[in-house]
C-alpha cells in the first residue's frame, strides 16, 4: 500500500513552498514597497530605514547557529510553529511604530520569527527527507521565496489603498493564519516513520536474505562533525561566497523600487520589476537544482555567480543607456540568484552529510548574513549622499567575481584529520 502513496517528503516540499512564499513577501521582498511611504510620513532617511532590515538580518544571523542546533535535536516543527506567531507579533508592532527605537525593536522581533522558519529550518527538512533528489527538492521548496514576488503588487495595492500601517496589520494576520497551521505538517526524519530518504521504505531496501541492501542506504550517513566542518577550507570558501551573495541580493531587493523611481520609472511599473526578481528566480531554483543532482555542483555554483555579475552590470547601465537593459538584468540576475538558493543545501549535504546539517547550515547563514547587514545601508548611503545609485551596482558586480573565484578554488573534498 505504501508504494501507491505520495512520499511524505513531497508534502513537506509543498508546505515549505507556502511558508516561504508568504514569509518572504511579508518580511523580506515586500519591504521595498514600504520604504518610500514610511520615509514620507516619518521623515527618516533611506539609510535609517534600510538599517532596520540590516538589524533584522544581523540578529537573524547571530541566532541562526542556535536554531540549526535546535533543529538537529528537535526537528523543525516547534521552531516553525513559534516563528509564525513571533512574525505576526513583530509585524503588528511595526505597524504601530513612531520612533526609530520602536522601529528597530520591531525588526528584532521579526528577526527571531523569521529565523525560526526561514532557510535553516526549511532546508534542513529537505536534507533529512531527500538525498538523491536533494537538488530538485530544495529547488522546488525554495521556489516559495521566488513566488513571493506575486504578492509584491498586492502589498503595493494595499499600501496605496489603505496606507502602510493597515497593510502591515493585514500581513501580520496572514502570517498567523497560514504559517502556524502548516508547521504542524512537519516531521523530523523519515527513518522515524519507516522510510529512507527519497521515499524508499525499510522493507523495500531489504534483499531476499532479509538484509539491508547497502546500495539503497544513504551514502552520506558518515557525516562530518560540526567543528571539523567549520575549520575546513570547503566551508570557509562557501561562507565567504555567500557573504558576497547576500551583500548583492540584499542591496538589490531592498532598493530596487527606490532605484527605479530615481531614474523616472513609475511606482506601479517599479513594483512589477520588484515582483519579477523573486518570481524569475524560480527558473534558477528548479533548473539549477535539477542540474546539481547530475553534475558537479561547484561548476553550477560558479555559473550562478557569473550570471549575477552580468545582471548587475545591466542593472547599472539601465539608468544611463536604456531601460531595455532591465530585461537582460532580470534574466541573468534572477536565474543566478535562484540557482544560488537552490544549490546551498545540495552542496552542504554532499560535502558534510546529513547528521549535523542543520547546525552547519545555521553557522553558514550566521556568517553569510554579514553581507545582508552591509549591502542595504551601503546602497542607501550612496543615494543619501549623492542623490543617485550610480556605480553602486558595478561595485556589487565585483563581489560576484570574487565569489566565482572562491567557488572555483574550493577543495573537492573536506579535509580530514584536523
């Protein structure tokens, strides 16, 4: 009877898509729509408002290793359940903000909630339930972050129709109604329910003699310890590459609408471009995730960073050459951006194994968030001081080149004996 059922891991993939979709829209990508109305009402600079997003990412990075350790011990259900409630409370507090202290406090609360149910929890669930198809599974699961772009025009419409405070309250209610019930679907590891990763149950793995066929068992159960992983050159190269990644993506996603507005684009059109960034990343998430199950993941990683570089160059010259360059920007940047997100879990799983995946992934997120802290305020500071975003995107393209070098010079295996 089991063979005719859908493997439960795919239901977890579906839950990850929905949670990521809403959380990313409410907490991350959708915030670009709030910058201009908040600045107009409260009289704050773009730098001060962008700093709120950076503080959110800073706190999220500091607690990500702790969340990773807890997920390895307890599974993701408890954290995702708590995260849905905390995100809702944080958004409600943000809707009532009148001072910078209150504004930054609200973002701190949101950071805790987002840390409970963001990439670390969702990708650890995928790594526990999939091995051979981890690239495809994590790619599809991360599509929720990409599909969140569909909600950006909705958020813009809510702000324009009811003002930003009411829109924030609406998002808070939605977080509670959607994330909390979906968290109850999550299970920790398939072995606890009679399955192996990818849907093979223990009976199907037995030979005619009653023994387990070793070819069916996961080949990565001899996992690397957390301390050894963190000391390895492999981890260091991956972490530094993702610092560059978050720096670039953080600056673009937070400032895309203000930048397009500064070059004369209407707010409604700019919102469509902002929507297209995460939505277009779905192609990279699924496509590069599928490819990563079949070829060297490091090569795919390097290609993804190279595409981000090309996209940022087009983004820079859209202001001085022609806005048609926004089309290749979306193609290159979105595919490279989505591919990087999909490849994170397969690369770590292949290099370090499954047993300590959550802890290692949490430390990776904690380190790489340094880029998210630096990127948005840097772009905001450039605009506040020169009244233009020019040259900042070219500088960010240079970080993409650095990331390509880091990935291409990364060792093929984790060093042992250290």
